[in-house]
């Protein structure tokens, strides 16, 4: 099985894998030019065919033509030369996989980009040109592991036999062709591994490649027989389907739930030991760390693993495999394979203690999703509870239902503070706060609806220009309905426009309510002018706002109730029908967009100065003092987070803490308090500001200094100066 020797010398293995990857990618030819030439020829040959048939033909050609590669130091098969470079994971990162998408840009993508360009320039919006999300997806891993590609083919063939509609027949036929192409690709890996085994000069290398050959000959065609085969199937599918479809699968899924039966069967049969299993998961983490060169630079990986949570029946998931994967994180000191831990009041203390141990070990790669809130939030949106229990992190904070949902997201962020300034700019006078608040909500609703309209108009063209039959066939609903996911074939077809700037907005509204319309300390007209002038010559008023008025997230009962009411109102703005017949979900996930949007936003009524970052997630603004980290936790109690179907993250930026039993107890108590407060998502950042300042002067001395940026973590010295500044300015709470 897996080579366990490296568990006592992880650095040696990292060096060997790094050397092998460096050598390969230094001389790497992604074959872009030759594959694009073949695509040009194919596009001409298939010009009169339905687009979904053309995509299937593309998959067949790529499966035949893309060179495959195997590494001596990793036991998995995943690498093809498909136009993708080293620091990519699939989402529109290959001009080959996204060939039809790119060639049709003028018909839909560029239109959306042009229509939103002024909004982006003026700070209302941060958006890519895409009206649909080509990243942060999760394929149907459960279906893959239960039935294999052969089982999916049988389902597609049965669906084809029962089709009476020509369009449905085209979809089912394309799904069959694309899945057969995927089997061709796996067979090529098996043949290459057998060739390398036959030419190897030492027994260990022979065994290494024979193991891969046997695995590739069985999975993903068939359901895996061992945990190793299960891991191979997941990694192969994520990488290769992402390349062929041009889609970013940003998660490996809920590995401890999916693979646990295979792990237990392996143990019982004597096929694996816990140390060998640990070695496999270390190898999986090192694949991401080394491919994206996390130790020597920052490159977004968009790679998550979901742990914990529950199964479809609601049974708590925390098992030997959960603990083992967390141990692998500690062994590897994995920084940018994002580990999302689903937690609940029903989870054991041991689980929370392991989470605390990783945090205290200086590895800020974890975030926590609260099952008690997020499952209920999904049910509130009309999703079946059994499906809602299958959510996974789809990238940074946001979530998606594994196997049943296509949620296009993480492509559009709307600035609530900028919209508030827009309301102030529009209203030269206002009689009272109620009138102003009503106008603001109307502006937010109108703007949100405008973006919905623009996205929908172009999203309806998705299936015309770039259907995804291979990805679709893995999802519940598509084969049953005979519809590609781009037409709404999946069981759930969601869109999430992320709102941004929670505390900035709430504190600004409260300042208007109390200072302007309540105490009348300053007239609305004067305050409007003062804010527009960035509080110039009005520092005394600004200090009054900052120091005398209660603030969001600081444990003030009056402000907590105010926040809860505003966020409840804002949650009702979503719910529109999207271009695939699904719903827009209310969402607040920040990524790190609060900084660029803040740079485009003038001063706000909460005392924030022009150009400064907006607030992050549900946390207080950085320039607001709090007495205790529990202030934020206590403030969460007032807010009904089940009104938000997506992760609404709170971050606690704490001082450095030694890894002691006492400190582990403190962190686990904070996690329990968060669960009692029924928050949505939580992450910690333990920051030593003196170390960060020294790292800017002596970067070579701090190559192992990790920080949590927002939905991702990185080595501090490799971040941009502006991102470093933003982290240094964060309040220690």
C-alpha cells in the first residue's frame, strides 16, 4: 500500500515531490497550440450539429489526444496536458477546455461585462465578465463512488431508450459519448502506468506503477473496492473532468463520510493500516500544496475538503477517518488545501479539540460550518432536508449541495455601503429615519433586481453556447429529466449574489438613525456633505461616531437587535427566479473583495474613511474596539442566520496562543459558545503583529508564518503589500 516511511520525515517527502513537480512543470508543455488547432478543425467539422453534441465530440478528442503523465512520488493519477498550467484547477483556466465558451464570448459573456463595467468602476459591484459561475462547483461524487462511470452510462442509456423528445435524446447521447471518453482517458492512464512498471529498474518503482495501473483499470469505471481506489476516483474526476469541461470543481467533497465504509472494510480485511491510510491523505494534501507551490508563493488553489457534519439520515459524522485526515493536516502543515469542518451541538468534544489543536499549531487552514443553522437555512429555501444535509464548501466560505445542486456564485459581489451612499447622494432631504431606511431598502432591492435581470438575460444562453454533459451526468436530475445542467437539469438550480459590508452598512444606518434623525446633533444635509467630504475638518464628529455610538458585533443589546432587524429585511431581497428556473439565494460571503470594493468607496456614515476596506462577513469593522472575542459571539444570538442559505462567516482575530491544554480549552469553549449562539460559520486567525511586522523586514526568517486572509490561507510574506497592510490593520479581539 502507501509508503509510510515519510511520516517520520515529511520534509524529505515534500522535497522529493517538489523536485519532481518542479522538473515536470519547468519543462511542461500544456499542448495548448496543438490542441487548439485540433479544436479548430473539430469545430469546423461539427458546425451543423447541436452544441451539446459538439461538446461530446470535444471530450472524445481531448480524451484521445491529451498526453497523460504519472509521478513517481505520488500514488494518484490525475495529470493531463489539456491547456492548463501548473497553478490551475479547471474553471476557465484552459483555452482548450473552455474553447466554445471563449469563442462565443461576444454573444453573451462580453455583453454582461459591458453592462456592468460602470458599476464595477464606481464601486457598486465586483464581478467577473461571466453571467454564470464556472467555478466553485461540486460534481456527484457519491454517484461516482456508488455506481462508477459504467453505472452512470447504464442510467444514461436507459434514459436515452425512454426519450421521445429530440432535445432530450441529444443530451442523453452526448452524456454517453462524454462518459465513454472519460473511460478512454482512464484506460490510457492504466496503459501508461503498466508501461512504466515494465521499464522500471527497481522493485519499489515497479510496485508503485503497478498499483496505479490496477487502480486506473478499475476506477472510475467501477465503484472503488478500497479507500485508495476511492481517493484515486475522486482526484481523477475532479482534475480530468474539470479540464475537459472547463469547469472548476473546487472541492473533494465530504471525504470522511464518503470513504469511511471503504476504510473500515480495508482495516477489517488487513488491506491497510491506519499509518498507511494517513500516508495516503498526506499524499493528497501534498498534491495540492506542491502543485500550487504554497511553500514558495501564493497561488489560489480553490481546493477544499469537507469533514464532519452528518449523513443523509442526519447521523453525526465524526469517525476515525475524520480524525486521521485532521492528523494529516498536522503532519503536512497544509496551508492551502482548505479544510471546512462541519460542526454542530451534537458533535463530540474530541472533534472540537482536534480543530483547536490545528489552530494552536499555527495552521489557520480550517473554517467551521454550523450544521444546525446551514441545513435549516437550506430547508427554508425549499430544499429537501436529506439533500441539505449533503452540503459541502464550494471554495472559500460558500456552500453547495453535493450531487444535487448547481449554484452559480462567487462571481458577483454587491456593496451595501456603496448603495447606502447612493441613497444619500440621491436624497437631498429626508424627513425621518423610517423614510430614509425605506428608500435605502428600495434602492438595494432595485439594484439587486437589476443585476438579476442582467445575469438572467445572458444565463439563458448558457446551454446554447457551452453545455456541460459530462458534469451534468453526475448530478441527480439531469439524466432523469433529459436536461443539461445549463438548462436547469439539476434537482436544484441556484444562484447566489453575495452582499458585502455588513458592519459598515449597519453602523452607518445606526449613525443616521441616532445622530441625524434622532438626537439631531447634525442636520441630514450637513451630514450628507460631511460624509461626501471624507469628514474633512470634522474629526470631532467622526470621533463621536466612532467612540460614542454602539457598534455591530460588540455585544450591545440595542445594536444587536438593530442588526438583526436590518439583516432580516436584507435577506428578503433575494428569491428571484434565475435563468435555469431555480432561485436566487440570500448570501453574504466576502472572499477578500471587501478590500478592492472599499478602495472604490467614499467615506461612510459609520466614521470609516474613504478608500478603507469594508467590513468582513458578519464581524465588526476593524477600527471598532471590543472588550472580548465573545462580544461578537454574543451578538450573533440576535440574528436569525437560517434566513441565509449560504455561509455567513464570523472571524475572530486573536493574539498568538501557545498550544497548551488550557488554550485548547479556551478555543473549544469559544466554538461551543458560537454553536449556542447559532452562528452560521466561524474561523480563527491567531496573529502575532510583531512577527508580521518583522516578516516584512526579514521575509527569509518567516517562511512558515501562516495567516488566514479570508476564505483562504497563505504564507504572509508572499501576499501583496496591500493584503499585508489589511491584515496588519485588523483589530485583535
